[in-house]
C-alpha cells in the first residue's frame, strides 16, 4: 500500500511539473511570434510605399506586445505579407478571399495596426522600424 501511495504522489508531481513546463513554453511561443501593436497617428502613401507614424497603445491580446515608443513604419503596398491572427481561446471570424488585403488598404488615422518587425528585432530606440508582415485581429468580442 505504501508503494502505491508513493507512486501516486510521484505521478501527480510529474504531471504537475509537465503541465507547468507546457504552459510556460506555450506562453513563450506566443511571445516569440514578434507581433506588435500601435495606434496610427499619420499615414502617407506615395509611389507604392506606405509610411505610418505609430504611437504606443495597450494590447488586449497576450500574444501581441505593445511598442514602447513612437515609431515610423514603412512597407511596400504591393508586396507586404498580410495575415489574420486570432486568440485561439475565443471565437473568431473566417475572412473571405481578399478580405484581409482590403482591410489593410482601408487603414486610417486613429486605427490600431498590428505588425511583425523584421527578424524579430524590436528596439525601442530605433525610430524607423522595418516590418515584414501586417496582421489583422480576427477575434470577435
């Protein structure tokens, strides 16, 4: 009987530790995605290149980080990658073909923008950020 109790205690301890490791690694995976959020302060589109001034805004999603300072982001309108992201624990909409690209083209001052910094290299001291992807939050609330 003592062996059975000891085995059960060790088994529960191993399960608890493995669950903790899985939870921590899942949190780190989402943080490594490299998505940041900002509020659009100004937009300039010229010669197929969009330039935006963005300011810090708080994020309601655990997998999207906030920028720490005002930045300028630039991207080519015809070659920027656009993706839809959503909180996996909540309901989200499924976009139709071409809908994400249309959402990106309709950005205006005051909107929030989600972007991925090139090479996952975010430095709050750099004013101009090179981005490789724009994202649209598809989570329904």
